[in-house]
C-alpha cells in the first residue's frame, strides 16, 4: 500500500519551501532531491510569502530560531493556509527553552498545520507541558516502548484530535496518527540517533509526500516515516570497518535515492491501532 506514495513523489516532483535550521539545511535539501522532490530554502521576510506561493508545501523547523525568522515563519504559514498548501511543523527542542516552546505554541495557535512531527519529548511538551527534553533530543524517560505503547497510541490520537492534524512521533518506535487511527512503525536503526538531522530530513520528506498525495495525507505521512526508517536499515548494511556517522548519513540519503515503491512496500514494518 505505501509504495504508491513514494512513486507519486517521484512522478510529481513537488516543490517544498523549507524554513529550517542551518545545522541541517543541506541535508534537508539533499534528501528532498533523493526522494524525488525539489527543495527551496528562503527565510527572509521580504520574500517568504512569494516563495511559499510558488511551492506546494511549507516545512517549518524551529531548530535555530531568531527574531527575524519567527516572523518569516508566521507570514509563510499564513500564506500557505490561504493557498491551502501542505504545512508541517517540526518543533525542534520544544521544552529546552522558553523561546522554542513559546514559538512552537504560537505557531500552532496561528497556523493550521497538516502535520506536527517531533520526538516524544517535544510533543509531550506541546501537549501537556511536561516533556523532559535533553537539548534537542528526546529524554529516555519519555521513550515510547512496547510496555507503554497502548497509552502512547491513545495520547497521540488525542493530541491529533486537539490540534486537528496528523501527529508523527518518531523514535525507536514511530507513531503516526490522526484522531481515529494510529500507525505503529518499527523500521529504523538505533544508530540513526547518532546522526544530526535525520528528523529534520524526515520533516522535509513528509512535506513532499503530503504535496504529492493530497487526498491521503495520513498514509502519505506513514509512507515517508517508514521510508526513512527503512533507508536507515538498508544504509547500515553497507557500512564498512572504519565508517562513522558521516558515512552513515550519506548512505541513508543514497538509500532513499535508490528506493522505489516496491522496495518500500516490501520493507515497511507497521501495524494499525
């Protein structure tokens, strides 16, 4: 079922506007190209509305905030909503500082997002104000496990219902839910957490999948999440002695570049709850 969503991205080559952080901006651009999309990065207030207008989707990532880009995010979000474009919020580090948390909350108040994608600590911070974030990483105390899975599925559905959008919580076990249905995805490798930016890359990918599959946004999000996890699995099989996280990052992007719908269909590991 999931393979067609990747095939649609490759066929339609959606243009995605990314207001993202400068730590991972190059990787986000490359992974969008690898999956079949087309990236554009613009955060100057004087052009964000114009750039948003020519794109099909908007990916907002708060990883490296400043006072100028916050206003740019808002204006781009308003324009995307006006044009009914696909929108995603990646609340990087929500809970780590008041600026990040308040900015994420303000963006959620002002803009209707199709998807919120974050780690469990970031999402819990936005949902109940108690995520125990460790910098921009999830804290182990918030980990989704087989033992707490049922409760976390319920939590994710409730947050999705509250925000009227799809919620994607990524980690060792990924959860992608709307108010009624939650996909539990078990693709990926623990080593992916040693790479800066896999989450940022995924947010760009999800946005491209949303643009290319506007009528099936939940399943398109699931497909993007599964594709990233599967790419991590495939990439790891090519690692050699002496390779490290930089090589692994590149191999993940290469795995996405070489992935087709059939590979995703056969390799995706998920269930629905």
